[in-house]
């Protein structure tokens, strides 16, 4: 767990707990249609949250809380290994699955975008993954939509490498971050 300050508000960064699921569902429901189109690693339902949380061998979830109102303002899900939907494309770039690969899908609430939360939350998640799971490579879950300039800029800032583009409900880019 870590605490940061943004706009004079304390933000708590930590692993998801099962008691967070109703709050996480509220987070999903508050996302704008545009944000929902950009972030879709799983259905926005209690059942999907339970399924991913209970499958801790394959998934890990993180949240950022606004301590003032106890709302989740950012969420990241990590899959250990590759997502089946992405495998063929990733292999077409010459990648092979490695045991310490993870696939990651981060999101930030609309009202908190462009305030520095995304980068700080991503740094926290990255440090947890390196320290607790010895992760060596991060792959973006379903890539990133090419016109999502904020996200593309963030990934470039963290030295993600461009692999290629593909079409799926618009143009998307596959990117990878090699840690070792």
C-alpha cells in the first residue's frame, strides 16, 4: 500500500480486496462511454469481478482510492501470461511467451485523467509486480487504441516499445515494456 497526494487529496494505492467489489462496480458505472470503449478487459459486472479476484493464480487487481470520499478512482487488472485474444498477433511480431510475462489493463476515472494519477498508479503497480512476482515483461491487454493520445503518451514515457498496429473496433497499437 502507498499513499500519494494529487490536488491536495490523499490517494491510497493498493491491491484490490473482495470488499472493494461494490465500489469497483460503481467505478465502472461512472466511466464515460468513451472510457468504457477504451477499457474492456472483462465485463463490468460483480460476477466478472468475483471471477478475476478468485482466480489469483492467473490475475491480480489493483485500485487507487480517494481517501476523502472512499471512491475508487483508478483500477488495473493484471493477467499472468498472455491473453488468448492477443497471442497470435504477439507471435507475429516475433515474441514468444515467457514465464514472467504479464498482460496489463490500466484505467483512470474520467475526472482524474491528466492529473498525474495514471503515471503514479502505473509506477506503483509496476513496482509491486517486479518485487512480488519478478515480472520481466509487460504487454498491453488488447493493445492501446491509436487515437488514445493520453495513454499512448503515458506508455511512451514508461519506455514501452511499439510492436505493430491492428484493427479491432478502430486502429490499435501493440506495445511491450521489457524490464530485464
